[in-house]
C-alpha cells in the first residue's frame, strides 16, 4: 500500500466518522439544541456575555463548526461493552448532548433582559423562536436593544471630610466616566478601586461594603445620574487612619547549628531584626523592607515588601502579619522569613530535541542528543543575597540521516554568573530616582557573566568567549534589561574537506559568514506581560531587543585614522588579530492570547526583525542572522530550510538558510480533548526571511517592494500532552505556498508527491509561542 493511498484512505475514514449523525443517541421525541443565534446584536463583547447568561450551554464546537466532544460521547455510546476504550472516550473526552428544554428557554429571556439592563439597555426586549429539523433544534433570540442609557452626572456623598479629599484626588483613574454606557460591572470595579485606594492611605479596616451606589434614570435623554456614597461605620464613628508602629523581621533559622546565640532583636533604621545566627548582613533588610515606623499603613507597601524579600531567592517562605492596636491606631508588622539552603549542587541529564543546530550544514534536519549540566550555586556569597552560579555543560547532538543517527556536534561550556540584588554604581543616579518616583523599581539586579564554550562538529571547530554585565528590574507589567557592554570573541576553524564539498556559491557565502570575529556591543531588552490584568483572562506578551554592535570601537578606529592621517585597512579593522564586526540589530515579538471559552483558546504571534551592517560592512555574523522554519516557526518546513526571499537554492546545498530581515506570524486554535492532559490544536504560519543587498549567488534573496507576495504559508494540526512537569508537543505542518516555487503563484497543494515533500512532523517541548 503506497503512501498516497494511505493518505486518501485516512481522509475517507475521517470523513466517515465525522459524517455520522450527531443525534443518533437521541430519542425521537427529543431535540438536540444544536445552535443559538442572536438577531439585533452586533457587539461581539455583548454577544459573548449573552452566551454566559443564557442559563444553559450549547455543546462545544471546534471553530464553532464541528461538535467534536459530542461526537466523542456518541462514539462512547456505540457498542454494548462499556469496560473498554469507548467508556474512556465517553467519560474523559465526550460531552453529553444538550437537549431542548422549553422551560429553560422561557426563563432565558428574563435572564438575557436582566443582563442587557445591567449593561445599560434598560428597555431591551428579548423573544425567541425555535426551528427543528431532524431532531436538531435551532434557537434564534430576537433582541430589540433600543437606545442605551449613558452616564451623566457623577456625584460623591462622602460624610468624612478627610476621606472625601483622598477620594477626589484620584477620580482621574475612575472606572466610571461621563458619556460611557451604564454598566454594573464597571460600578463593581470602581468600588474595589476606591476601597483599595483608601487602604493604601492608612484606612486599614476600610472595606468595600461601606461603598454604595444610587442610580437615577429620570434625567431625560437616556442618561443616568450616579451617586457614589461612602458611609461611616456608625452614626458617631469615622473611618480611622492607622500608622505603622514597630516592624519586626524574624528569621526562622536554627541558630544552634551555627553555635551562635543571636536570639535578640537589633534595631537598624527603625527595623527590629533577628537573624538567629543566619550569616546575612542585617543592613540588607532596610533596603528591601518598604515600610517604616510612622508611615501611613498601605496595602501596596506591604505587597512591595513581600515581592522584594521573595525576590532575594534566599527565603523559601515569606509571611507578613499585622497586629493593630485599635486604641492607639497603630499597627505592628511582623515579617517572618524561612531560609532556603544557601548552597546547592545539581546534576541534570537532559534529552535534546532542537531546531537550532550548532552546525551551518545541518542538512535541514531536527537535532537529537544527550546533554548534561553540573551546577554549583551559592545564594548568599558575600552575606548580601548575592547569587553565584558555576555551570559546566556538555552535549552530544545527532542527526537522523539515512536511517541512522550520525554525530553532528559536540559542545562544552563553562559559565560563571554573579547576580547582585541592587543597582551597582547607578543606584543613586538621577535617572533611577526620577523614573522610580511614581512607580518604584522592583527586583533591581546587577549581573556579571563570563562564558567560555567549545564546539566541535564535522564542519568546523568554534571557540567562543563572552563577557558582559547588565542591570535589570521590573515595574508593573514591564521588565527591563540593559547590557552596557558585552564582548564576544569567536574563533572559527573551518575544515578544508568541508569547504571542498560545497558548491562554489556556498563556499564563498560560508567563508564570509564564518570569519573569526570580535563583536563589542551593548543591548537593551524590554519585556511586557499583562497576564492577570483583564477579567476575561486575555493577555499580551511583548518583547523588544535593540543591539548596536561594534559602533563605538569602529568610531574609535575612524577617529584614530583621522588623527594619524591613515585610511581603513582593506581587510577592515581588527582587534586581537580578529575581524571587527559592526552592525545594528532590532528584534520585535508580539503575542496575544484569547480565551473565549474555558475549553478553547486562540494564540497569535507576530515576529519581525532587522539586522543591518554598518560602517561600510556588508556581512552579518552567522549567529546574529535570522532563521525560520521548524517547531517554533513555520512548521511546514524543516529548520532553516526556507528563504531567503524566493531563493530556491541548489538541492546539493548544505548551508542553512539565513537572512537579515525576518517577518513571520502564526495563529493557533487550541481545544481541550482530555481535561488536564491532552489538548488539540489547529494552526497556520506565514513568513519569510530576506537579505538587504542583492547577491548574484543568491538570486531572489534580497528584499523587494513585493515582499508580501513572497511569504511561505503552511497549516496543520497538533497535539499537546501535559504531564504536569513537562508539556510534550506533536505538530504536523503542511506547506500551502512555497516562495521558491515560482509556478502557480507559489501554491504547492497540487504537488504530486505532496506528503513526502511538503509535510513536516515536529516534536518539541512546550508551546510554540
């Protein structure tokens, strides 16, 4: 049986299963509630809320088309035996059919009208119609929204003058604004916001139950007046303001193990500290405890203190407890810390599966291998929570070629990393103080890194040395990292036998890309993640990296040439007898995650980047270029096997495809198959890479105004297995459009040998994005 016949048979069986009636296990006098539609509503957000307030749910459908879980339940009901796989499919995967219930339909109109009322449509009317066909029921709700009511005047009834002043200072952040459509959810959010704002200004016992709303819709012109009333706790009582009194930091450390009796508290900058013999500097705590005696109580300050102490990584548990004195209106704060072990030694064997080969001639194959990592960690090196990591890594990588695994790469590296929990040298700078006024910097660190690595493969031997230091910190949903200096020295010895095996074009290309190089650079990295911000669960992730390399060093050489009256050497500038590379690189990655249903999610990704040589250079070092294809990119192509541009290459070429410009995007629809274990996915990927300059050896590789017609396109299906500690992913991507296929507009779905040539299977760990 040949491969093409197998594919046709598989498609035929799949169609046969999906074509089975979804109502085959429903009695003749019953109807499957198959679909619900709304007429008269065009707002998708409002329509989504209608589904949540119906009082019942239609059976889930993949892409709102195919009732996969219902069909799984039907499959489980087929046959007489139950103690087999059918029972498993029915109970773990399947979903019982939702039947038409006239009593629920009548009640649902009341629920929908109440929902619309709470969203500003006070005069909305909802009716329904039912159409049945072959034991399926189709329900249509006819909605007449009428004109919504909007927010008019907003007034505050606060009977405490001090309280009123604090509330009015913060109205610019109000969730309710004049002109907005009336919404009860916004009112609830505003109540939470006011309550939290007051608790951040000393009102320790204040709670949101003291806030109420009065809504008057008799204003005319479909507006409502809102009165926000903040009640006192009693007729003759006011909300009391509390201040911080004593602060105690107590470390739960077994001092008897050290033979040191340090059981008394020592006061430093108003903080009472007891370390119980733990070898840690006591003056560390005033820096990380964000409260002081005499301060107004603030939930935010307590939360900030917790995050700072937890971020030190030397305490396994952090507990903060408050003891209020209601007579004196003071609060004692007790911070209890439980240390983690200071020194750790670990050995981690690993299984490798990667698209990122260390060889430039990976043959467009996935890499497999074994690796090991030995790490020594000291989390309190100088008794100030400094984190030292010493790591040795070794790896052996293999490619599966001609039905055998062939050794493709051996790598060893030694890494030394030191992390200091503060901004060294810039802590008191004007920039840090100014930017931290409104929102303090969280978890500031200074990092020092030294890396030595050695790689051996059939193509070349590479020795790399990297030295850098950086500052990093977070604020809100943002994380920033600035590397003011990084020195990267690469020594590469290309094997002559490998060069001789290449085509002439590849030989020239490889020699230019893999020249030994020295790259001094600085880098800025910005990450944003607002997960947890939206009540819907939707969130964004964003990253931006900017790296100018060789700029200042090259300018120094140019200035020296000007002073000395010399000119640039023909081979370019050199440092340590190694070519100096200068370029600029920008990398942008945006992701959005949407959760329209607890059992479905949609993920989107857009990735763009540009690396361009500067100071009359025309080459970007190989490891600084862009590559696409593989399990985390265009999944219809093997790693590094597409582009640049429309370049098709020589079938004998062994050089991985790389470019100086990248644009790629992906969309993935994820759906639950087995709760907490198996998830299915449908996906599509598009993108390509390009070079900036034309090259006769790479026809069609340069960027052009018609670049959007040069995107590769694929689509596929996948499965994700969640083993709690690891997520294993299997994807099958099929090429739809190949930019190097210059016929039929690049569409390749009619390729006679499609499955063998145009379908790629990907195995990976974790989500693709």
